[in-house]
């Protein structure tokens, strides 16, 4: 219809449609251009770069967006965090070049530059409170899964945010212990003489790979000791690591398979990480109302 009407235009309109070369927007090309433009942005392109790392599972990392289970406001806020367009002091000083800003040091610890990564996972003042809360909620998801799997708990599972794990759960075949220090959870399979040392971490995306390697390294000595002292056949070290903005390393999925709990459990872990991180950033910025970003700062997302 479009072609026919354009073809019939014999200078009826000043646009002279007949002589225009017809370029239908190519959806695929459009998308490729958009991604290329995104990649070129020095600050906003970093998240895309993070997602393309070989140790990252791209599909799983974007799952929360596919599911669309969060409030649109939360979804938008997390994208702003991932894209680093949050009015932190660092952003105000170096991107907005706000002349009234005296320092870009963190308003809580006053030690490091207040970047978005500093707020989401690196501020020493939040370690004991906000980060621990996020970490524990993710531990609880795993604990409850294991407890039901080995029938150490029965009935209806609770939402993760209402669940409090008992320090020790034990049956004739299995034992699950929660630790105040690391590792977070130990699971003992008595019949097969297996131990699983589970340790959860929620670092920033650029630290995912390093965190996993460090955890494996850290428990290697302990692993050999446990085999000897507890007379076990095998000790598995299971780091469960996902990023503060919900980026999922491939390692997490294999770790869940190693524990023989559904791989889809990562979706709940991702949701817990994202909701907690959004809460952490909101609360942090509320310390200084002038730091809450206005809509003008997120227009590039449109
Ligand atoms: Zn700080």
C-alpha cells in the first residue's frame, strides 16, 4: 500500500514521494547501531563490556529484565546503576563538573571517591550492615533449598526474606550448618562422606572473576584438613558468586548444579541482589537529598 501510494504521487505533495529512495527502517540494523552507540559511550558502555566477558553468562545476567517481575521504577533504577548514571559525588565532580562540590570523597566513610561501585559493594561503612544483609538473604535462599531437598524441613517454603536458617539441621543422612564466619554454610552428606563448603559473595561486576578464584584458593588448605580430620572422602568448595547488580558468572550456574539444586535458583538470588542493591543506593543517596538524580540524567536511556 505504501509503495502504491508513493508511486502515485505525481508532485501532489511537496515531498515528491515518488523520487525518494525508499528506505524502510531495518530493525536489525537499527539494533546493531544502537548497541554500537552504547558501546562507544565511555561510562555507560562499561556494563556492556562487563557482560561480554567470557566468564559471564549473558542470558542469565539479563534474565531479570526478561522476567519483568520488578516494579518499573526499580527496573529503571537498576539500569541507571548498571549504566553508572547515578548522582554520586564522583559523577557530580567529573561528569557534571559541578563547581559547588567541594570533595568527591564518600559521604559515609570519607575515604575513597564516591563512585557508584563504591556504594554498591566497596564502602567500609556499609560492610557490617547493608552488605551483610544482602549477603545473608542470598545465603538463606540456598539454605532453604538444601533443607527442603534433604527433608530437613517440611511444609511450605517461605519467601527468602522471611526465612531464618537454624544454625544446625541434621538427619541420619545429612547435616547443614550455618557459620558466623566463613564458609557460610557446610553441607555434609554422611552416607557418601562428602562435604560441601558453600561461600556466598556479592562483589561488583568487575571483581566477579577475582572473587571466585580467591575463594577457591582460600579454602584449599582447609579442604585437605577436613578430609583428614573428619575422615571424609571428598570436600567440595562451592563459591556462590553473583554481582551486586545481578550479573551472573557462568561459574554460579555450575556451582548450583554441583549442589544439585535447580539451576533456576539463580533467578531468586539475582532478584535478591538487585532489590538489596537498589535499596542500598537509595538509602545512601537519601543522606543528601540533592544527590537524588533527576529525570534529566536518565534521558539517554530512551
Ligand atoms: Zn564510603
